[in-house]
C-alpha cells in the first residue's frame, strides 16, 4: 500500500513511512500543492495511492465517486471535541 499524505500532513513524515509503506509520498513533494482536491483524488486513483488526510473533503469525494482511491481520514479527540456544541 502506498500512502499519499495530503498537504495538511507534514512531508517530514514520508521517510518514516517508507519501511512499512514503500512508495508513499506527500502532495507538496509531488508538486501538487496547488492542485484541487479533485485533481489530487484523480492522481491518487491513477497511481494506486491511499489518501491520508485530516480534512473531510476527501471523505465527501468518496461518497460522490466511490473508491478507488481509499481514504484514511485522521481525526484527533481535540478536533472532535471542538466540533461539538457547548
């Protein structure tokens, strides 16, 4: 499995992923930092990547278009709590 880290995840993570996920990369390292979410989606699909993101945008694209690519949507407890009404 190759992971494609969205721009909201640091490119510094990529070297740590290579042992377990060879071929993984990050959007900015591929020159896609100005690409739309749809263009990144298509790139991931064409190149057999799983998208790893902290944004809901790709989850919404997966509902519209289905897989591939697969999506790993990272959510932290803090982010979940901040979205709850007081």
